[in-house]
C-alpha cells in the first residue's frame, strides 16, 4: 500500500466535487495550501477546516467556505492509499487488451514505485511527469512511478499508458524516432479506451477529463498534461474523420517509420467529419476536451446575481449578501453596465438572458487569488 500525498487526495476531491467557483481560478489555492511532499493524514482535513474557520465574511470567503465544505465531503469518501499490487496483478489483462487494441505483441516491463525518478531524469519531474519509461537496452530499464504523484484514479490510466509505450517501442527498430504528438496522443486515447473496457468506470474518466482540462488552464506551457490535452484534441479530430480505420492506417505509417507521412496527419484542416461515434466510450473519448467557458464574475457580483433571481430592493440585496449598502450600490451599477441586471422602480432583477445561463452554471465567480 502506498499512502497518497495530501495534495493528491485534496486534488482528487477537488476534481470530483461540483463547486461554485470557476475551478481553474481556485486551483492555485489548492496547490499553495497542500504539498505533494506531505503524506495524507488527519492533519490535512484539519488544515482544510481551519481555512473555513478562518475565512471572514467577505463575498469571496463566503463562496470559498461552501466550496471547501464540498471538497471536505468528497475527501471523506475518496481513497487515501493506493494498492499497487492490485494493479500489478492486473497487468496480464492490460497486456492482453493492449495487444488486441494495437494488434501487436510485446513483453511486459518491470514496474517500480519510487521516491524519485532514476538519476538524470529530474527534469521530467519538474515538467510534471508522474511516470516514466526507460527503454530496454538501457540501464534500469522499466516503468517508474513517482510515489508522491500517485493518484487513486489516474495512476491506473498511466499504467496502461506506459504499457502502450512498451508495446510501440518493442515493435519499432532502433533507428525509428519517437513522434511525440502521435505516440502520446495514441497512448492517451487507448489508455482511456482500455481502462473503460476493463472497469466500465465512467466516473474515473470524467475526473481524469476534469484534471486534464484544469491543468491545461493553469500549468506552464511545458507541462506534460497541458501538452497532452492538445494531442487528444488532434486525435479526436482525426477520429471524427476516419474512425478506427484511419487510426489503423496511421499506426502502420508510424511503425514503418514514415515520419513525414505521420506528420502529414497534422494538416487537420484537410479532414472533414465523416465518422459518427457508435459507442459510449467513443462518445467519451471524442468529448475528452469539450468544455464550455462560463462568463466570469467577481464573487460579490455573483452573490448579488444569486440574490436577485426574483426582484429585490437594494436594502434586501445588502442583507442577503452581507455587504454594506454603498458597496452593493457600486456593484449593481457595474452589473447594469454589463447588462446582467434590469431595474424597475426600486426593484432590481437579473436580466432574463443571463438567468438562463446562470441557472445552468454558465456564469461563475472567479476566486481572487
Ligand atoms: Zn507517454
């Protein structure tokens, strides 16, 4: 058993929870308060609860308090340790699925769970890698997982991801070069497909999707998760054009070392949508990067909007939001300029155009970090 880091436990709960804040804006709050070098313990929950207790009555604290309660609730029901042996036992099944998916045989690699990556590979840790493969013929060949980055839900997906690399590399000759966008895109695509086939667990895939999206918004350009988010978009485009048949053709080109031909698939404007998804998992895969950006507001604007789904006077709004009347007045003016509210006599109400969006969470507050 490996005890997860406090950051991973809180992060997993954060990705899972249905929060009020626009999540990417709240991520740095999570990252600054919890560390991947600290194992999860009851102290983690105490720390989280202290943040709630210490928060004042300002608008952004009021919303934060609600969100932290939701994260707290998710933590209670989420795993705090990872049983690496269950997944090691699963390897023959994974191997069988990889062989079937790619139509290629391969030998499994040894798997290690370590405190740090082997010497000389420290930059991969900085770039956000959670696992890494050292190919045969080199010292320390095998698949390495960083213990502090183990997550109860995405580590199994990575385990499959790395098996796919094993299979591809063993079916290439020494002179064949790795095409990053293609190989990582394929590894992501098939790891999700195989994970779903083995577990039928849609929830884990949804959380994985959420993590990829949030990382793509908040992490630096060189971060692997951020980069791979783009590769899966490319894969979706290609799949919508030619489905599994096109993937098969690309794979043949890749394994015959036709690098230029493989890179030609990046001319995405050439590809029309001709393929319709036929199964649950095809739909899930094609939607892996589908996110609608909400209209963002400040916390107080959000609380005011929430208070005027039905017409209210300024005094009532001040009471409901806990903000002084003069501050509310200033914010009401701002909301009026933005076309988010309408005034009738002394009553204020949310503009009906915005109400549709507000009620479907397409208007969200940003955490002012
Ligand atoms: Zn990879």
